[in-house]
């Protein structure tokens, strides 16, 4: 099953259970290396990225078992080993094993990370932070090599609030001697969840949720269980989708809207009504998208991961829209595919202009990264006739079963 076939959706009605967060569970899986014992992660999404992270952990003699969205990780007999490029290139988050491996074994050899081609994502911010902690670390050909005889806390100023670098440095600092002050840290929900998990293991972290973290090194952490939060990007995909199609849908599993307020605010501008009830969001819209000016940014601004879906729904607006991307320079592969459907999207220096009440007509589209792939599925729901999305392995990296979810709200979609 390498393709998804979708027909135009006239109305959406039904319930979707939102899966556990991909971007939260991956660093927490890496953090289990900081202790010896069994950790249980509940509400773990059954996605390709989780599978690859399990394979990487198993290279370190870690035992993993997944059943019904519950993941068991046993690090009791974990032992050092180099991590091969044939696995690390499949997963951008493989870079998150740098910190835990240095913390546990004071050395690391890891093939350069891969992931979606959405722009330059160098790891120099990670490496510069490690150097401040008395770690000799460098990139040699296609490998990251690091070693330290004495992990030492220090004062680290990030030049950009990189989520991955923040996560890596936190996981190293909890095992370093003395204290680490991390300034300019990212504040995304994934950072907050990681810090809270580490605290449950016995770590000493102050300033959680701010851009300055104080971390005191701890001699020993204990294994701990974790209940994963909902995936705010998956939920945001379905929220934005509802703006372009008449909808009455219910998203369950959302027990706290704090992490998704930025997306709710944007969908309200697009014409979507959102009501919170118990652990669900009730969503209704007339399917008449309101255009305007939008901008992505670091949290708590609108997330760059949802830019392709936002562009897709704004292509249906009667008025023209202007969308500015501020994080990744190659987030615009969606534009070429949308224009194949008949959209009028133009890109100039990080800004997309689109809209003007055009009719989209189904055709074959090619997914080139995770979020763009999900946006193409949404585009198929907005296009007359049938749309075929190829290369869906990208989508499966982050969406547990996008076809199942859409079928539950009346969309004619299937794997082929």
C-alpha cells in the first residue's frame, strides 16, 4: 500500500480520536537511556518514526515491546555501541540519542541524522552546546563522534531556540557535574513534557516552560513511566481541514487545549467554531475559508509543521492570502503540487500568496515530506474527482492511520 486515493469531500461529520504525540514521545524514548530499568510509555503512536527509534535503542541492547499503543522499554542491560548510518538517516530524531549516550557512557558514535527535506537543519547548535560541557565532539565524514572524560555543567547560550539542541543539552546536563544554565532554550510543549518526565526520574530542573533552564547534575536517575500527550500537529491538521469543508466533527483525547491554542486562534480566523467539552473539541464550520495574513514562528506562534496544511486550505479562500514562513526555507514543496490541481500559489522570498476562489481538479500528487504529504491528502478532499497521493511512507512517519481517521468522518479515502 504505497498510495492513498481520495475523492472530494462535501461534508465532514463524525469523531476522530487524536493519537499520541510523535514529537514528544521520541525524546522521551531517548531519555529512558539515562536510567537502568523498565519504563512504560502509554498512548504511544504506532508510527514509523517510533519503530525506527526502537531499532536504534535495540542496537544498544535495549529491549522494546509495543502492544496496543503501550511501549515497554527495558534499559537494564543497555551497553554502548556505535549507531549505524543506515538507521540514523531514516530518522531526524536519531540525533536525540547523542545526549543520553554521552550522559550514560561518555562517548558516542552516531551516523548523521536524516528526516524530511524541509530545509537546512544543521546540528552545530547541538555541538556548540556539548563543547561547553567538556565534550570533545565533531563531525567526521558521515558520523558524529564524541567523547568526554568528565561531563561538566556550564553556561550555554543558544543562538537560536532549537528544539532538538535544547532537548539534547538538557538530557546531557542532568548527568553532568555541577549545574548547567541553558539560556535561549526552546519553550515548545515537547520541551516541557521532557523536563517533567526527567523530573519524575529524579532530575533537578528549574525554569520549565521558560527560555532559561537551571539544571543540577544528578548521580543517578530511576526509570519512570509516562503517559504521552495528544499530537498537537495531527489535531491541528484536522482543525485546519475543517475550515475548508462544511464540518461537524469531534476530536477526542484532547484533555488540555493549552498546547494547541495557537492553532485554535488561527482556525477561528478561518471561520471555524471550536467548543471544548470534557476531553474533546467540538468543531463546526460552513466551509467558507476567510483569507488574510499569517506567519509561522517559534512556539507559541503558529507552528511551521502546519504551514503546508494552512497553505492548502487558504488556496480555497475567496480572497487572497499572504503566508510567511520564518523557520525552514524549503517548506514550499506543497506549492508545486497544489498548482497541479489548479491552485494559484506563488512563492517569493519565504512568502506564499494564494487564494482567489479557484476550482481544484484531482490528479496524481507526490509526497516529499511528512507534513506536505498530509496536506496533499487534505488537498485531495478539496478537489473535484479523484486524487492519488504517492510516496505515503512519509505520511506514515507521523500519522498513525490518516485514512482510518478520515473514513470516520465520512471521507472516501483508501489505500491502494
